[in-house]
C-alpha cells in the first residue's frame, strides 16, 4: 500500500492537476508522507515543493480517502490517497519535479491515474467537477 496525501483545489468546476517530468499521466498535487509527518505537514511540504505556494494550515479540511491500483506499479500494488481542501498564499508555479500544471474537467478523466479517476467520479457526482 502506497500512502499519499493530495490537495483538491477546484476553481470554476475544474481541478488543479500536475504532470511530473517524463510522465504522460496527470496526478493531483501532493505526495508521500515522510517519517513522523502528520497529514497536514505532508500536505504543506509537498505543495510548497511542487507548486511553490504556502497552504494556509487553518483552512485544511478533510475531503475523503480513495484507493485504487497504483499507476506504474505491479498489479496488486494499491495507493491510498487521503485528500484535503485548503486555501493558499502565493502564485501557483510548477517547481521541483513538476513539468506542467493543468486545470482539468471531467472530460479529462482518461488523462489521470486510476485513483484520481475515482476522485474525479466522486467530484462529478457531488457537483464539484464539470
């Protein structure tokens, strides 16, 4: 099981997604927890590293946990994505290993990882993703 934390940031019915260098699939911003980190600490660190903005910690809110086959891993390797919404300060910019930032809608579902597809389905069903 791969344990990851993700930021759900939606604007006008589209969700912020990222594509890492050399990859052809988009992922929600976030990543793996380092030893001893809380979910909030992981979220703040990963978003700072990937998008060069500061998550406002007092705005972090749980948004669900999703599990699916991990993209690019052996069959049976699952990823558990614990998702949070949060406000931020700064200007979103691709940094670190991120090559591209994209605002995706439900029509882009086929361009994201399996766990992100489940999240897209949930966001569509709840009227948050167009």
